[in-house]
């Protein structure tokens, strides 16, 4: 009967090939090739460690079986049998680890992201909630040692944001924040509410994996670039010079705006980064649609129109509707302590993938 560990043979062989190639002078002197091989080797590291551990356990298992079958020393034979039971448990746990490690990886998990938060229904409360979500994600980024930078923002007249766009750079950012895409709903009593009635408002969150220049080839002929006076924060100095940038990608109709920098060049650079991310998302969705309907329904590709989470202030509770789970201590969570929710979603995603692989 084939074992799940049989799948490791090809991986271990490939790892040896990579190490051999990296040691050759022609490869070692080519930066791009050595970087590519190093990245591939790093991606195989966990599987290689599992394979080596399995080989070691199998060797120990064979030695112990010989001792257990030796009837000349009953005491030693019994000890060997007990150790064999322990080895069998270790191999079982290792098989579970391997099954998890072999699950298909989201190719975007290690990418940086561009996050776009927009106020939805609910008037002033929606714009304040958008600001709350922005603060939550920046706090979460700080706790993870990630860097954030505002790319575009539209302040609401009565406080909060109608829209705010920012990027987050760090290790594995998309692997965690991809679960935030969708509609977030808040239920609370506004400060202006005199009769204590609970209002319901929403904000939408888009999380776009950043694309490299070489991945998305954008022709300048396909762009319309408008330069205008910034309407964002920064005071009179900002508005004296036209520095804000709007870029329209004619083939797709995608429009991006960046106006938070005092430099036109910086705004254009950020706007192009936003445009690449949006075009990349469109291409990714096309690819996803071609693969299967199941992949589109996974957590990582939730549509923005889908209500994913409710923040209930009177009950101090956040409910994630995808996993039907509630989390308490709402203000602490909004201070950036999202790990419990995101870990639960990552576990759920892995379980969903496991079911798909087994199907």
C-alpha cells in the first residue's frame, strides 16, 4: 500500500539537485539563478526536514524490530516493543505534519499588500468605523514588525475616512491579511444618539497583493495620467503645487489616485504600485476562475460584497461569519490583537484545503 511518505522521494531528490547546482561555479556566479535556487530550496526546507526525520525513525524502527524479535533477552525485548509503539506514534504525527505541508500554497502569501478601506452604509458611523479598521491594521502591523505607509486618503467632513489606501511591507503579510477582505459590519450606539439606539454601519476592505514590475507589463500608451491639486491633508503648502496624480488604465478602466505625498514623483510611483496590484488582482481572478469554482469559494478569495464579520459593541463581541465563531474583548482586538481571529481562519482554510485534496 502506497505511503504518504513516498511523495517525499522526489522532493528529497530535487533538494539534492539544488544543492549540487548551487555549488557549481557557473551557477554560483549568476546572482539571479542562485537567488532562484535559494528560494526554491527554502520552500522545500520543511518537507526535507520531515523526510530526514522519517528516514531516521524508520532506521530506528528496523533496529528495534530485530531486538524485539530476539527471545534470548526478554527484558530487552519488552523495552524494544515499548519503544516501537513510541516510534509508531511519532511516524503517525509526522504523517499528519506531512499531509499539512503538502497542501497547495497560496503563491501570494509572502507578498506585501495594498489595503483599501472604504466607508459603506451608515453615514458618519461608517466613516468612523473605516478609521477604526485603519487603526486596527496599523496596530497589527506594528505588533508584527511590519511597515505601513498611506498612499491615498479621503477624509470625511465629520471625522473618519470615506476612503483610505495604504501599503504594508513585511514577512508573510498577505498570508494573514488576506482574510480581511470583504464587508465588515459594526453595531454600536453613536455618540450623537440620545435615545441609546444601536446603529448598524459597514465598511469594505480590499487586500491586494503587491505585484513586481516584471510581473505586470504596463504599456505607457495604455495610460492616461492626470496631475491636479491635492485635496488631502497637508495644508496650504500642498495645494500651492499640483502634486496629486490620477492614473487611468484604458484597457481595464481601472482608476487609481495618490495625493498624500508632497512630491508629484512619489505620488506617481505609489499610484503605479496601486495600479499594478489592481491589474494583478484582475489577472489572478481570471486564473482562479479558470481553475475551479471551489477555489473561488475559499477564504482567500472572498468577494468584497460578502459580509465576513460583525463588530457588536454592546455585547463586546466580534463574530466572524465564515467560521461561525465569536471573539470577546472587542476593544483589545481593535487595538491590533487580531492573532486569535486570524489563526482560527488560517486553521479553517487549511481544513478546507485538506477536504478538497482528499475529495
